[in-house]
């Protein structure tokens, strides 16, 4: 029997991880989430499973009980800009205190701890594609800082626990991921475009749409994260993401193709500090994890569109 | 009557600030310090002053009483690498929780809050000299990260309190400062070299000594900080430092000249992530604060050497 703690397990990636872990009958999973941006429908399917336990708890507060597990997947953190900017102070507390509490738990119980860091630690990168050795270009007092700097100091804490207490840690830097389990009102570009396309509304393109992201399907991302958790060659940070880069205009086009939608584009102001380009160098993931993404954008979007159609009763 | 809170007031810059504030008979000063690296001798001269109050308290813990002041100078944070690296986790907590607690106090009481940030937010800079608009080049998981990333997220919190709660804030980015009030075992380069020179021991130069810093005398730094606190044109961040740049070899030479010492140089390994060069662009300080440093390195070092001679009974 392997016991897992997944923080943020009601969220997008977390809920896919919980489902995957529970698919192995030898695994038990505890999920901690405060439901700030998680979905009930992400948790509901597991509530009858005796190998699953849900704890509603805000990780900025100390845990009320000691939790004995073998592995801590630490995902809790609002990941979409509208959600993480709504109460930026709370976001920074989630990043710092949440990570601190989970590292303290790992240190006390001997559990292995994995931090889901992010490509946002590279900020608006001046090195392209981004290697793990690149130190990033991040504004430390702008409207994205609570998230970007929050994850950066979470990495600091993670390595300092390892240096100071020999805590068994791993760090993955996830690049933009999409798939079933996202909220329709999540605010990130993939759910926004899909919902708009399905509802026949104009797609809201921020700026001129020439900025790029590299989109990875959630099952690919999960395989990378889970492989990092179980290997012993590196603590990370290791990039996990899809090296195929697209502009937001290309994404809009692909989503219109997949949905068969006919929406026009509605150009909106570009939010401040929005990274202009982003693309992972996945040399380390290939080397240590023998990992690379397999799902093509169009194929992953098809599955995601079906998911949103169901949620929106279309 | 103006009431001031100075966190870290038993430390090097903090104690000079307290002395300066108390020199105005209309000022009252409360000092909070946990004495992790403060000096009793920095506080002792004021203990009989009815306008001074000392509270021994670790700012990672919430305050035990509400403190009503007009101004909060938030300096508490170990500033020397050997001190801030000794317990890196505690340093990160001091940075994050200490700043959070002081911002909460400022928000609750309406006090104006000033954060003493640092040139370390620029890391090992690739832009030279450093302007406030430069986003920096910082390793987020190395041995200096608890300090550098700690100050970066402290800036984040400060601006987010301003954006979210309209807290009245200022941020100064201090560059290397020296002068009376430092510990002889502080570990930073100026006290190390002076003590070694006075004791006739070899000066410990890390690396080849070609790295640069720009050293500002504490009274100059103070004038900049205090001017920023009282102006209303900018929240900052504003650089306060001396734009005259020196290599560590030049510093060693100047210190030997001022002390009349004959020490040789003892080259030691360069610690990891040690910034190769650093020099402030002080255009903003000139513009908003009408400030620039006045004390020449040799003159400031003479005063500092006299201070250390007394402390070392030489
Ligand atoms: N999805 C991506 O593209 C992406 C990219 C990089 C990194 N990540 C990281 O992966 C993790 C999961 O991302 P996601 O897309 O699933 O995010 P999400 O926003 O869908 O889910 C986050 C979950 O964390 C929970 N949560 C937030 N604050 C909490 C708190 N204080 N206490 C307890 N629970 C809290 C939310 O309720 C939500 O269920 C996050 O740490 C994110 O930073 C995601
Ligand atoms: N001196 C410089 O060259 C320089 C440069 C840039 C920024 N700064 C900043 O200026 C401030 C003062 O620097 P300094 O050189 O006087 O440092 P210092 O190390 O001499 O003094 C710091 C003081 O803070 C106190 N302190 C540390 N942690 C604390 C905690 N958790 N609770 C309460 N008190 C605590 C220490 O006991 C000490 O008295 C620091 O914030 C530092 O980061 C200094
Ligand atoms: O960014 C946020 C904002 C809110 N919350 C949760 O939602 C609750 C209510 O949030 P609100 O912003 O209303 O108030 P807060 O209690 O943070 O001041 C918080 O206590 C958190 O548990 C959160 O997790 N992240
Ligand atoms: O409705 C939207 C939402 C986002 N974006 C853009 O899409 C990119 C990805 O944004 P998202 O919030 O999904 O992720 P992140 O910026 O955190 O990578 C950014 O350049 C956004 O400005 C957009 O054009 N329209
Ligand atoms: O970087 C540090 C390390 C220690 N301390 C103070 O010194 C005390 C004892 O420190 P130690 O590292 O021994 O233990 P801790 O209590 O931090 O685990 C702490 O509680 C703090 O008050 C501090 O302020 N900064
Ligand atoms: O005994 C010493 C202490 C420091 N340094 C160097 O002097 C510079 C300034 O170091 P300090 O710790 O004073 O400040 P910071 O690196 O934080 O600017 C750095 O390049 C150090 O490597 C040195 O050569 N000898």
C-alpha cells in the first residue's frame, strides 16, 4: 500500500492526478483543498471510494492533524491569473505558508515532497527556449508577482529544507497545461476560447495575439510529474511541458477548427507583464525521466472540448 | 510628537537610524529586535531615554500588543551572508512573515510603512549600473535565495498591500552600506577586512577579488532612507547607494592604507552565486529625494576603523 497526499486535489491537474493514483488498487489518496477554485465535480466521483479521503482545509493554516503518507504532491495554489490576482495577499500566503506547512509535514514524517513549480519562474524570458539553468526575468512587484515570486520562494524553501533537514524533495516546473477538469470560468486562455467558441461568442484575444505559449495535455504533464516523483537521479527543477510553441492567434484558429465554431476575434488590452513567449527545453526531462509529451494539440483539444460540451450541456 | 517603530533597531543600520531619530526631541522610538545579530551596545545608550522603548521580539511571530505609531521603518532581517545562511528557513520566515506582520500593523493603524529592500533583488546583474526598472538575475534555489527571494517577495507583499488595502508604503533598495554599529564578527567584507588589518592577519579575499561593490557610508544611506519615508512623489522602489564602484582588491588596498596595516592577501574560494558586479543608478534618488552620497570611501572608512579599534580595545 502506498499513501499519497495531494494538495489542491480538487483543482484541474490535482483532480486528474487523484483519479490516476486511485486507478491503482494499491494506492490510498488524501486530498486537501479549500475549494477556492476547485470543483465539486472533480471530487464527487471519488467520495464513495474507501481509499480516498477529502479534507477541506486552507493550507495557509497549520494542519489540524498529522498526516502519515509516503508521498506529498503539493499542488494547492490558484493557477489562473484572475483567481490568483483576486486576493494577491492570500495567494502569496498560500505559496509561502502552504509550502512551508507541507515541507514541515514531509520533514516530520519522512514523506517525499514534490513541489509543482511553474514556467512563470522564468517570467518574461530573455532566453528561448527556457532551460532549468536560466534564472528568469520576473517583475517582483507587479500584478503577477504574488504568483511568480510566490513559486520562486516556494522553490527556495524546498531547497533549503533539503539542505537544512535533508528533506526528500523534488521540483517540477510545469508549462501551460490544459484538459478535462478545468473550470469553464477558469479564466485561462484554453477554457476561455473553448467556451466562447462553443457559445458562438467572439474569442477574447489579449494584445495582438502574437505572444506564444506551449500547451501540454494534462495526461502528458501527469506522466512527467509522476515519473519525477519516483526517480532518484535529480531533485530538479525539471521542466515538464510541450516544446511545440503556438501564438494565441494559432490557438484561436485551432480551437475554432476543433469546435467547428465561427466566432470572430475580440482584441482586448494585454495585461501588464504578460510573458511574450514561452517554450520549454525538455532535455532534462528526456534524460532523467525518459519523458516527452505524446498528445498533439488538436487531439488534446478535442477531448477538452467534449468535456466542456458536457459541462455546458451543449 | 512623531512616533516611530524601527524593526531591527539593534542592528547596524537600524541602530544608526534610532540614534538619528532620537536626536530630535519631538520623536519617540520603539525598537523591535530579537537580537539574532543585533548588538547590546547598539541599544544600551538609549535605554535610559524616556522617548525610547525596546521590545525583544521575533517578528516571525505575531505582535503581542498593537503598536500605534506614525511611521514603521522595517529593517529586521539578517543582512550578512554567514548570518542569513545559518538558518535559511528562519531567514525566509523573517522576510515573509516579518514583512506581513508589519504590513498588517501599518494597515490596521494607518502608519506609513517603509521596506528596506536591497540591491540583492538584482542578483548577479546583467545590466550595469542597475536601474530600478531592471528585473534582476536571481537564482531562486541557491544558497543566497532565502535572502534575495525573501526580499523580492517582501516587495511583492508591500505593493499588494498598497494595491489591495491602500496601505501607505515606501520601498528603498539599499546598496552595500558600512560604518559604525557593525559587528566585528559580522562576516561582511568591510568588518572582515578592517578587523583582519587591525589584528595584522591576512585579508580574506574571496575569488580573485575582481568582483565589484559600491560602498555607501551609513549616514549617507540614512539620509536617503529618511528622505524617502517623508516624500510623497513615489512609493519606490528607489535605489539608495554610492555609485562609486570598487573591486574587492581596491577595497583591501584602501583599508590597508587607512589602518596603516601590512597584511597580505589570503585568497579563498568564491562562494556560489556571488554577484560579480554591482553599482546603483541613482537617477531616481536624485530626482525624487534630491539625494546623493557625500562621504568619500576613505573618510567613511576612517570613522569605521576608529569604531572597530574601540570595540577591539586596540
Ligand atoms: N495548469 C497549468 O498550466 C500549470 C502550469 C504551471 C504550474 N501549475 C501548478 O500546478 C498546480 C495545479 O494547477 P491547476 O491548473 O490544477 O490549478 P487550479 O487553480 O485548477 O487548482 C488549484 C487547486 O488548489 C486549491 N487551493 C488554492 N489555494 C488553496 C489553499 N490556500 N488551501 C488549499 N487549497 C487551495 C484550489 O481550490 C484548487 O482546487 C498549481 O500549483 C499550479 O501553480 C499549473
Ligand atoms: N547593510 C547593508 O549593506 C544593506 C544593504 C541592503 C539592504 N539592507 C537591509 O537593511 C536592513 C538592515 O541591515 P543591517 O546591515 O543593519 O543588518 P543587521 O544584520 O546588522 O541588522 C539586522 C537586525 O535585525 C534583527 N533581526 C533579524 N531577524 C529578526 C527577526 N526575525 N525578528 C526581529 N529582529 C530580527 C537582528 O537581530 C539585527 O539586529 C536589513 O533589512 C537589510 O536587508 C542592508
Ligand atoms: O486568493 C484566495 C482568496 C481566498 N481564498 C479562500 O477564500 C476565503 C475567503 O477569502 P477572502 O478573500 O474573502 O478573505 P480572506 O479570509 O482571505 O481575507 C479565504 O479565507 C481563503 O480560504 C483563497 O484560498 N485564495
Ligand atoms: O481570454 C484570454 C485569456 C488569456 N489570453 C492570453 O493567453 C496567454 C496565456 O494566458 P493564460 O492565463 O492561459 O496563462 P499564462 O499567462 O499564465 O501562461 C496570455 O498571453 C494571455 O494574455 C488571451 O489572449 N485571452
Ligand atoms: O536565522 C535566524 C536563526 C535564528 N534566529 C533566532 O534565533 C532563535 C534560535 O534559532 P535556531 O536556529 O537555533 O532555532 P529555530 O528556533 O529557528 O529552529 C530563533 O527562534 C530565532 O528567534 C533568527 O532570528 N534568525
Ligand atoms: O571576507 C570577505 C567577505 C566578503 N568578500 C567578498 O566581498 C563582496 C561583498 O561581500 P559582503 O558579504 O560584504 O556583501 P554582499 O555579497 O552581500 O554584497 C563579495 O564579493 C564577497 O565574496 C571577501 O572578499 N572577503
